[in-house]
């Protein structure tokens, strides 16, 4: 039951909102007096169900005590995220009564720099909450390019490759990881399959993903997990399409040469560099009657930019 003394200690501020600024001076904090005040509903219950999910939530029990680790994967800056993260941490602390820690993992350097900023929630005179995420970005996880080092910590190597997926070092990390996985025993295939799948997901749609599929087809061809077989199948399909595109480009150049149509070095590079079979098909059809490469490229209605 709420006592009358409890009520008095907060209702006095309803009666005179300016009291807050005057009383706060005794704490050494200078708030300006309010120009106007609006009384809001004190009911903070959410009237509609609102689903909030942190990406990963782990209770960690250590020699120094316990804490709850909330892990968020962030691909780009989002102005609303700090408020959500503060909500997550407050809710976790209220629910489990265990200190929370927020870890934000970013594969993009700009996003990592944004996420690492301390966020003070409240007036500048006295922030009530301070959000201090731990952030792991490409510059915070080392490049693991040695197979021996990769074998000592395969999960860290997977994280290293995922965070450096757009960097020139990605190739070396993936090769080191493939050799480390190759050294696992037959009994570890299910574990290796998990890392293979996580690596595929972590690379996204980057050139590094093509390197990983190639490694799956060559160095890790003995793995029979569903993910491994899927990656190999995708690699074979990509290889087949590349072969068809290369053959079609050669056909176009042979046809133009036979018809005496001048082909500059720039035109040749454009034709050979195009990997879109539909565009190459249009170019081949027009090459049957065109008197210049300009007619061929213009005929695609802009499709030539697809290469």
C-alpha cells in the first residue's frame, strides 16, 4: 500500500514544478526554471503488445561474478537504436537482477565508430542514464591469416573473416580458416558444418563469399553437410554461367570480326567483361546486322550497363 508520505514527496512537484530547479541547486546542478509544464500520464504500462528482441542474450557466470551479455549486430547507423538498447539493458536488469553488458558487432567501420559513442540520456546538467556499448568492428578484431592461429581459435577466425569481409585481407583469412577446418577430425564434421554455415552467412553478398564457395569446392570438398553441399552446388552453377558468358562474348567478337565491324579495345573489354547472358544475347542478335558497336550497345536500351 502506498503511504501518504510517499505521495507527498512526489506530489509537491505537481503542485510547484519550479521546485525541482530550486531544490536541485542544493545538489550542485543548475537546471533553468521551466517556462511551461505539462502533466503526463503516470501509467507506463504498454497498452498494446510490443515485441522487443535483442539479437543474443547470454548469462555469464565468472569468478568475478555474473553478468548478462546482450549482443546486437548492427549493419548501419540508426538514430532510434540507442533508445532501444537502453530499454533492453534496463529491462534485462529489472528482470534478472544481474548487471547487463551491451556488445555491438559491426562489419562496417563507419557504423562501428557511430555505435561506440557514449550516449547520455537526460538533460545535459544531469544525464540519468549513460549508454556505453562495447563495440567490435573491423579494426577491433585481428586479421587471422595463419592456419595454425586459425586452428587455435576457429570461432574467432570466423568472426575475423566476417568483419574483414570487404578488406583485401579477407582472402588470407578464409584460406587460413579452410586449412584449419580441414585439420579437424571426422568426428568434428558437425561442428565444422556449423562454422561453415556461419561463415557463409557472415560474408553476405561480397566477393569474399565467392572465394569461400571456391574453397568449399576444392579444399573442403570432403565435408558432406547440407550447407557444404549447397555452397559447392552454387559454386558449380556460377562457374557454368561464367563459362556460357565467356563463350557468348567470344561468339559476338568472332561475328563482328567476320562482318568487318570495327571493335575498339574498350568495346572488346566491355563485351568480354559482361557476365549477363541476357545482355549478351541482345548484343549477339544485333551484331548480326549492326554496322557499328555503338548500334549494338544502344540497342540494349541501357541493359549494357548490367555488366
